[in-house]
């Protein structure tokens, strides 16, 4: 059996896959400033990137049994280097959030489209026990998708 056609197909397929994975330099993400969907449909992550440092907040809607409708956790520490993103929020009611992951292009084609950018990584929901100060950490793998221009405008 002649293996040349099979070898040629494998080599051509490998070249095509390499081109799919190779990003042109223009596809680098310059800025991740914007609003993102957080854990539930009503929760929002808002990020302002300035010189690699991140500022912003996480708005988390509470259940009807809670006294506050929304808890707004400020980002106290945050940074981005190339595609790596990390942030930590302030603590409210003995809870705070930590995220470590990467900024990636999403399914949107333009910056105003929903899911133009994604933050993909590990989110830790940290609860501090008041009596002992020990931390209980719940880890989740998340994909935080950017909101489109029309979605973000609804909140303002």
C-alpha cells in the first residue's frame, strides 16, 4: 500500500491546524476595559485597565431574603500582563472573590458585540469564618464574557 497520499494529507492537515492556532499580531488584546457577565445573569464585573493595573467592581445580586439588593465588591488588587489577568476584591459580609486566568478573544467580531472578549480561568469565592478567621475557598472554572454595547447600557 502506498503511504505517500496519507502522509501528504497528514502534513497538510497539520499545516492547516498550525495556521488556525497562529494569531496575527493585530489580534493581540490591547485593553480589557469593559463590563462582563459574572456568576449569574444579573451579576456584573466592571474593569478599567490603566497601564496594566485593574480597577473596578463586581456587583452581585442577592436573594430576596437579603437586606441589600446588590453587593458591590471593589477590586482592591488587579493586574494584567499580556494575556494573564488576576484580580482580588474587597471583603463584604466575610466574603470576597479572587480570579486568575487569561484574556481571550470571544465570539463577537467587534468591540461593541457581546462576547467580544472573555476572561477564562479560575474564580475563587472565599468565605472567612468570623470566629477563627479561617478561609473556606470554593473554586470554579469560569468563562466571563464581555457584554455588548446594548447590554452594558441597560445598567446605566
